[in-house]
C-alpha cells in the first residue's frame, strides 16, 4: 500500500495547524481551536500537501495530550480562507511516471488519516464533538475536512465552496464521495460533486451551500469566529442539537435515481471522454451501504487509478495554464508603457457594442460614450446597457448607488465629436473591412494624437484596417468572445505597425476588464476562430459530400467537447461563421474549403441546421440539411464522391486541426502551443481533459505523423 512511500515535496507551501484553547461559559473543559494558516495572505490560499497533513495530525496529538482534557475540537481558517484542498503541484512535481501511482495512493491514505483524526474526535479512547467553522473559501479537501466534522458553521460571506475534483479529472478522494451523500442525500451530492464541476466548474456561495444542507448554521461574516464559538458553546451545553434538524436522507430508489441522472448527465457532457465523473458516481453508489473504511479505501484506489491517466495530466497542464500563463501574457512589452484610460468610446450601438459598453463601465468605472448614426438604434443601445445594470441591481450584484453611478457613466452621441477627449475608442461595427477603415479614419480626425484605437474584429486584418491612417501605430485588435460577460478570453492583436505603448495599454485594459489576454500576431481569424473554422469546415465538407448530418455532427463526440460542431454553428450564427469562413478561404483556399453549403443556408435565412421536434428536442432541419448538401463538392478536400464515415470525419477533423496549429505556430501567430491551448480553453470552452487540444493530439498519435513532431515533449501534458 501507499503508506510505505516517502512523500517528499520540497516546494510545498505548508499550511500550518496552530492550536489554541478557548474556555466557553458553562462548558466543562476547554475547546481546542485549530487554525489553518500557511503564513501568506488570501492571494495564496491554504492547501494540503504531505507536510500540511502531517501538521494536522500533530495538532490532534497535541490536543490529545492537553491537560485538562478538551470538551471539543474546532477547526477554522486564516482570514477569508478555510482551505482550498490538496496542493495540485504535488502531482505535477512527480517526474517519474512509475512513481505517480504509489505517491498518490500514499497521499490519499495520509489525507484520509489526517481528516478522520480531526473529524472523528477520538481522543484517549473517548469521543469529543468536532466542529468546522468555515470562515471563507472551501474547496475539495477543505470542504471534505468540514464534512468529516460532526457539526458545521458557515459564514454567509464564503465566496466559493465546491468539490471541483471531477472538473480536474479527479474524484473527491478524502471522504467527499462517502460523507456528502450521507449528509445531504444522493441527489444534492450528485449536483455538488458531478453536475456543478461538469457545468464549467460551477461553485456555491455560503448561503447556497447552507440551503443545500451542508451547514448547520449560517452566520454573518462580521465577528464570525466569535459568533461561531458562541454557537459551539450552546451545542456543548445541550441548548440545541443541530443534527435533529437535518432532513432524513432518502435511500433505495431515490439514491439510485439520483445516480442514474448523474450518469445521464455525464454521458451528455462527456460521451465517455474522461473517466472521473463516472468513478465519482460509482463511489457515491458504494456510499449508500459501505462502511467508512471500505468507502475510503475505494476513494484512494480511484485516486491512484486516475493519477496515471493522460486526462488528469492534461487537466493539470490546463489548470496551470489558466492559473499562471493566463495572468501574464507571453510576449507583451513592459507594462510600464501602458497609458491611463479615463474615458472610453464605443462605435456602434448593437448588441456587441452594448455588451462592451457595459463591461467597460463596470470594470473601469469611467465615462463610456456610444455613438451611432441612427438615433433610434443609439437610444436602444444605451437603454440596453441601463437595463442590464438594473438587472444587476435586481440580482443584488450592485447597490442602488452603484447602479445609479454606472448608468450615469454610459451615454450616447450621434456624432464622434464626443470622443475628442477619450483615451480609448473601440469599434464594434459591421464586419466589413471598408466600413471599419472608414470608421477608423473618422475617429483619427477627432481623437487626441495619443488616443488608442481598437477594433473588435473577429477575422479581418488589423494591419489593413489601419493602413490608410496617419498613425497606424496606435491601432490594435481587442477581440472579445460572445457572450462578452461570460467568456474570459480576449485576443490582443498586434498589427504590423502597432507600437509597444499601444499593446501595453491594451493588455492593461484587458486585465482591468477581468479578461485573460493572449497576445497574437495579426493573421486572418487569429487563433480561436481560425481553428474552429478549420474544424467545422471538415464537418460541413462531409455533409456536402453526403455524410448524414447527425452522423457528421456526432463524429467528434468522443472528445467530450462542450457542444457539437453544428450546435456551435447555431450559437455563433451561420452568418458570422460564413464571414469568417470566407475570409479564411480567401487567405488559404488550399486548406479552407469554399463555404458554399453554408452560404446557401445563410441565404435561405436559416439560423441552424437543426430545428425543434414535436417533443421539444432538436432534430435535423431537412430543408437546411439539403441546402448544406446541395453543392458540387467545390473547395479543398471535397469532390471525392464518397461520403466520409463518422470515423473518417473525426480523423480528418483532428488531422486538419493538427496541421493548422503547426502552421499557426510556424507563422508566429502565438509564441507556443501552450497559447493555442489557452485560447481554446478560455475562448471556446474546450475541456481540461483535452488540455485545450494539443495534448490530446499528442497522446492520440495524431501530431507526429501529421506534422512531423509532437507539440510538447512527453510528460509535459501527458503521463509519458
């Protein structure tokens, strides 16, 4: 077993377990209070590595030896943080593939031992009550520690609480799969441990978690610890028994139904592409009848199995990208070159322009002016922004005063003269090069010489857009993804003549907007849209060649993408997709097929290849499908006369992606393959278990034969 393995982790930031003793009124004996604290502020949360778990065990040993004997044990965290779980860098630090499984098995056993020692409260042969006083963020093993305790008090100010392991390719492995369903029932446990992670890692706030039954009491964050210890005293004095107010857990059919729903959800999201969700459900099935020893042993075995999967290796690589690389864009100039932005202009008043205006006002809290030639359209745009601010107020996201201030910041103007004192102006007009060139020329005539001019183009050349200007060096691209408020990526486009100050300012603004920026070279469709169009083109090409629509659309299901290619097409909008496809076909007709079928679909006014069936489920729109198929097979890769099978569609699409990524890197559009993966994760929502996309292409043996080399060395995002 893993217990005999030495767990060495020199780089661990150790979370210490400090013990102090509190004498509560009317309680016979002190309460031992363990405080978890790694010595850093809230920007470096508490995590558990081997040394931290050993400190937790040592803390209980100290408590056991204390005289007089303690009446109870309680555990809390440093300010704003309880504990956010295992230190994931421990797994990443193991470079020998053969050492991974025994090390993770040993860590699983140590975690169970430490958390049980705290939570079960067995001191010198007697049982004492245990309390988790959850004052802040609690994730993974942190929440599992709370679940091990007899009673739980939550702060209403907890900003994030979750069991995110399935999202990362793991399972809750320190008791979560066994304790959670037996506390709140299988239905809620499936929601917390499987459904939420599969829904882009959705988390809970303190009040939400309490409503689900995770807490026995919810206390306000002000004076939380004092109030929580007062509650502990009432429990110990017998004035209340929180366990009596917990609803009974439904077993039997209700338990089985909940797990069946979870499996159906996993199938719909993953199509079997990653094993963690299914293992978590198996463990929760076991939890209905298994004793703790058996359940915890099964958790450790599952962790050990998952630790040597390429899906976990890719997920940890992806996690590292989003936590580190995303925060400091590669290739950016000195941030000190960035100029201040105290007023923003937005050209256009459509939906995208309105979303941009709202974001700039919210995040920068500076005046934002929208312009449009049409007064009705302008009024509609400003009204949209004000309405969205009212929605934020209704949802409690902003105060009345803040809502009023934000609405006062957003105004409209029928002329661009309103931009005369703006530091930054972004255009969000119709995606036509000549239109955008005209807009930028008009802006240059009214803005200050040092004002930054940005375009939100999704595919057009920023260099060409700025070619007729007197000062093209101050023009850059800032490509947002729709919906703007949801997707975290922006592609910052450096055109041929963009200067460092303009790039630095754009990157600084992106950061203030709460976005993750990837710096890209000016090239048709940049990164995300270029790769998605290449990918989608193979699917549409197969349909044109005669592959049934549903078969072609399902060909990539085994990747576990967030949506099928044709669902993505409907979300983006066929007209938008057509514009990008035409731009890329014009640039590289040998690789990007003529989108003739898609053009017919758009001309017919179709917004999807699917329609809604009588029972409300999506079905193929046969008219749209016929339009997509009706071509002559023109364009790259078509014309063979033989409809590709589902397997061939998949093979062709992945090979096309690999070729395009290699070309994109050779052109210097981004610095490294890691930037491609970051773009696909944050801009297209591609899952962690793929590592974006290049780790998947490497591990499935596509990269090398198609492009002549892997995208990353073995062991970077794969086990071997």
